[in-house]
C-alpha cells in the first residue's frame, strides 16, 4: 500500500520531523509492516511529510474501485483496509501526525518506482540549506534493494561529480 503521513502541526524542521518519524518507526512501523520504504518530501510551504510504501499482511487491492474512491465512495474497500484506516486515525495523533492516507498500489513495480522517484524529485526542488545530509529515502531492514556494487568513491564516480560540478557552476 501507499501510506501518506502528514504532521498535524506545520513542521518544517528536519530534526523535529525525523524525531517523530523515528518514534513511529520504533513504536509502530517495524512491528506492523514486514517491509517498507519511506520518502521524505517538503511541500511548497516547506512543511515536511512522508510517503511510504508498505507491505501489508493481506491483499487490499482486489475489488478496490479507484474511480469510486476518487469520487468519495469508499464502499469497495475491504474489511482489512478499513481496519488499517481506523488504526491510523487512532494511532497517528499519538506520534504528532494528523492526516493519513493508505491506498492500494494501482499498478506495477514500475509504477512503484515512479511513485518513489516522483517524491524524491519533488523534495529536491524544495530542499532547504538545513536539509544537507538529510535522509530522503529510508528502508526497513531487508527492504534496501541497493547492492554494494554501486560505489560513489570510484574514479569514474569522482570524475562524474567533478564534471557535474563544473556544469552546475557554469549555470550559476
């Protein structure tokens, strides 16, 4: 499923957001979902919120009518998904979050990759100086698909960064 977590307050400080997220990860996510990916995003208002891909214990997609839900008709949602919605309505406020949204994944793995990539790209455009070093994407244990063959310390990677830096300086 796709889970969006928005703070109840106007949280713009990265460290404050991370503290709340870490508490939620420790108290809820690690026990509730076997695997998840979290993407941080800043909105135009600089407010921070999170988008998550979560592995659910049961199927929430079968018979889910996306078009009906878009019109505000949630009758096609199964019992398990409805219980998850109630869980998040009850739980999110305890961790400083307000609005939550949990929906099934519409399409394929390619769609999932586009979803995550879209929010990473959006955040990069809204990044603040104090976000330097901030983790944009985090993975639950076992969910990190990045292998050790990728290295940013290789001669080729250093050359690429040097060329990119030169290009960026030329554009100011």
